[in-house]
C-alpha cells in the first residue's frame, strides 16, 4: 500500500492507497553493473566485445541490455541472480534525524519496489555508497559533518556513480542554494515538511519507474 504521509518533524498523518509495480525488462549499463556488482566499465567492455548482448539507442552512444540477455550473461559468469530477481531499486537514505529515517525506511520498504539502506553522516554515506552502490540517494542537506553540496560534488566526480541519482531533502535551504545543489549534481530538491506520496512520486520520476 502507498502511504500519504505529511512529514512535519515529530508528527506524521497517514492515509492508505494502492501500490503499483512492474518488472523491468530493459537495463542501462549502469543498472546492469549494479545488479552484477561490477564496474560500469566492465559491463561496457563485455557489451562491446559481444559477451553481453544488447543494442545501442539510435542516434546516441547509450547501450541497452534486455533482461533475458542479462540473465544469460549472469548465469555464464556465475553471478547470483538475486539482485535481478528482486527487481528492486536500491535507495540510500542519508539523514541524522532518526524519526525521519525510520519513517522513510518503513514507507519505502513496504512499497515493495525498493531495497533501502541508511546513513547518518557524510562519512557513512561515502562508505554506504561504495558498498551498496545505490540507484538513488535521498540526502539531507544539513548533515553533522558536511553539507549536501559537498556530497553531490564528491559523487559526481566519481564516474563509477554516474548513474546514481540524488534527491536533496531539507527545510533550511534558500533558492540560490537549491540552484547550487542542482548544478552540483542533484536531480531534485524536496522541502520539509513534505508529503510522502509526493516524495515517492519524485523518486519514481527520477528513477524512471513509470
């Protein structure tokens, strides 16, 4: 069930609705890399060498890999199919407010489409990003040890995470700072207090799950 929740700090009002989901049939090289737990360059090299079948998007340099081709490649290389079979997108929540984190983990986990991990500082976020390789980071702007701008820039400088999306969440950022965050590499900004259904819609849009 989807949750319509207004997050206002210590208060959350919940309304229930329907949830929809579907199995993904086509993958980018970044998504295939995350599923196989290898670098994107490894996937690209296998694709270009013909070891991983797919096609190029007409008029662009982008490669696309059908599900059946990825399954065949994983079986041939003894790569566990559990990440592919789950069909879930990996989301890393980075926030030092335990109540907000608990609420987001509960809602996103029960949604059914997401595998969720958490971090409470910029340092922890760096380690989690390296180990978990999230598709999306929901990032609080004001962390104890660093601000969101630095985290965005650090991730964007690493080509391994070029397919990792970032949504900034904060209640204290002005318009000029928001513009700076978007320039630094964030895909979207959500201002607190926010409605969970609106955040989930933003997540779905950024991850192109529609």
